[in-house]
């Protein structure tokens, strides 16, 4: 019988955020795949859990992943954890979950803290639609290409960044997008948790004069929607007449022209009738 991979979220700073179900899961599995076994061992010791640990991180995920998959296919259960937050989100665990899906190995999630959603929730920026962009590349061309690619993104954007690269990142964002609102969220759930709600231009200057420290999430306002082109009544009527020629009734032609032009349907409809467009039967 095939075992199950449990994707277990771990605290991003405050150990009290580790759920009872997460502790129970770690106690129940046969072994734990950890990004850094030393970090995970501290977590296990805090909660009194004793389980075998297997190293699984970016540079050994191919080799160690196959060993983990073999054990799962042999019937063992495994908990996948990262150093902090949800495994498989901007994390090498993404590959292991995909491999399990390909091989028909069950994967269950034990939800936990997420820096992405937590930072968004307290950013003060729109939360209805957002995109997580992870870390920018250290390669200058790749990072500029990435920033150009999302220049017109209208959803709120979320990035991770290391403090020693923050100034360069903010400067590149300002150069690529112009000024816009940003929330710099640092040290989430820790003693020195802080949200700096400012603009990119002000953030660049501040990070240059007084560099930020700690774990950082950037939440940035999306691009402003382009202004719709204004229609004159004559242009809207011409649009409606094109639709009449396509076989639409005057009322429907006026309705569609109104939706596209932003003008009132009744004004377009009256103009059609006045010009001899005919009335609906």
C-alpha cells in the first residue's frame, strides 16, 4: 500500500503558530523531509517530537527526492517541511509534490503560516486579486526582464527579498515601473514585526540611508488601469450602425454600443431612430 506525503506548514517566526494538527502529523509519520534538518530539529525538540529526519533542499532534491519517493511507494508516510512557512511555495518541495502527483502518491496538506498571505493581509493595499512573484534573480538581465514582464500587472504584487539586496531591488523597481505604493513587511510574527507603508521613491531613499534588517516581504501596488478612450455620441451611433448592418435590432445595437462607449443607451437609440435606423418590432 502506498504511503502519503503530508505537506506541513511551519511557523514563520512564532512557534505558538504551529497547530496541534501539525504536531500530531509529525508524531504520526514514519519520517520527515526537511529543508534544513538543524532548523527542523529545534522545532521537533520544542514540541517533544522524535522522528527520523531526511535532508531535502535545492541542491539535493533530485537524488534525495527519488529516495523519498521510493519509501513512499513502499508504504511509509512522510511529512514535508520547510524552514518556515508552507513547503512547495517558492520552495524545492514543489518538485516532490509534482512527482507524487505523477506517480499517484497521495498528498495531503496541513495548512500553516504563510508569509505571502500574512504580509498581504496587513499591507493596506488591495487584496482581492494578487500575484506572488517570489525572489527576483540576482542576474541583472533576468531581474530586469522579470520587472519589465510585470510592468503592466494590475494586481497587487508580492515579492520576497533579502535585506542586503533590498536597496538595489527597490531602485530597480522604481526605474522599471515609476513611483507607486508599497508596503515593506519585515520580521513577520516576531518581536520586531513592522509594516512600513510608503512609496517606492521614499523606500529607495530610506533603504539607502538606513538599511532594513530581518526577513522581508514586499507588497506593491499594481499598475493603474489605462484610461478608456472617450467616445462622442456620433462615434457611438456609428458603432451602433455597424452592428445594425450585422443584423442586430436597433435596441440591441444601441445596448452593445453603449457598453463599449460608456454613453447612455437611450441617447444612442434615439439617434439611430432619428437617422432612420428603424424601431424594434
